[in-house]
């Protein structure tokens, strides 16, 4: 049991899972249509794998690598998740705020690592920063799914919200219940290890939630295209003289309920029209130019 809940084992397992998700997303991108933001999430999964691995090598590699580089990789992975959501839902990214907060976090974290080493302060910094990114990502996803899918059908906003609240609660639990010793991160007590396992599991579920967003969007676009094809394959009421098409659901006596065949087909398909004139219409409407037109055709 002690080996199962060994902190190094937990982190190694999390690293392998994140790497597996990264490889899965690379395979998905090579075989399926993807949208903006997917590359951000693939890079985020890779950074999460690297970060967990380096934290798991604590006391085996230099402090700068196992603490600073490792935690910056983990926080960057969550930042990429947020940026990917902004790109996916076509929302305006907050470049300046993200850059300012990341610089503030990095400098403060480095100070409590190299300048005045303090494990509790580092845990508080990481938890609060990740909590902020998770809560902000939950808000982006909630708004985006409502607009993109007409209603929020994804579980992802709720998982991001829960993850953010758990991250925010970790430093409070660690401080008041003394679950996190100041001496070594690898020697934290069982309750805090369980919290880490919960956060790790939620982290994996969130990545599957990101992939599900792409599946939902692909399915939504496929249904829309199929509906358009059905409209074009059905009966189209068309005027026998001007060839205007009646828009179903409107009042037939209203002139606005009729649309030209060119604009109707262009709206419901990818076809575009360019106008010309056939020989019969030239003979009927421009009879004075018909012989000239036929002579020109014979010359060709």
C-alpha cells in the first residue's frame, strides 16, 4: 500500500497517462479533421507529461530542473489549455493579462525555490495559479459551448470548475491541517496524496473532455450539412415563370417569401453562379444579333 501511494509512483503514472493522451491526440490530428486550439492541447499534454516526470525525479536531479522547470512546465500546460479553448471558441485571447500573471508567478515561485526556500509558499502559488486558469477555462468553455452548440452539452465546464475549486482548496487544507510538511514534497502525508490522485484523475478526464469538444463540433457540422442536402433533395416550390423558389414556412402571398433560384442554391450549397446566355434565348430576345452570334460560333 505504501508503494502504491508513493508520491514518485503517482507522478510517474500521471506522466505516462499524459504522454499517452499526447500520442492519442497526435494520432487523432493525423487521421481526423481538427480545429483551432487542438495543437495547443496536444502541446499541453506533452508539457504535463514532462512536468510530472521532472517532479517525480525530485532529489535525483538538480533542484532547478525538478522544481522550477517542472512546475513551469505544468503551469504552461494549463495555460495552453486555456489558450486552446479561446482559439477553439474564437474568443479574444487575453495576451497581456496571461503574460503578466505568468511572469509574476514565475518570479515569485523562483524566489521561494532559490532565494528563500519555502515549500508551503510554492504549493500555495501553484495551487492558486492553476485554480485561476481552471476557473477561467471553465467560464470560456461554458460560454463557448452555449454559443457553438446552442446549449451546453459538454461536461467539460463542470470538470474545469471542480478542478479549479479543488486547486484553490489545496493550500487551505495543507495550511490548516498540516498535511504538507515543510521538509520534502515527496514525504507528504496520505490525505494529501489522495488529493493529488484526485487532481490527477480530473486532469486526465479534462483532456478527454477537450477531445469530446472536437467530436461534438464535427458531429454538429455533419448534421448541418446533411440537413442542407435533405432540403435540396426535397420538393422545391418554384414559380413556373420567373423560377423563384418559395421559402417554406412563409406566406406565399408575400413577395419576400420568394427567392431567386441562384441565391437559394448558393445559400444551401457550395455552388456559385455566373451568368451567360444560351443560343435559343439570343434568338428569342436578341434576334438582330443571332446571325452574328452563329457566325462567330462557326468561326471557332
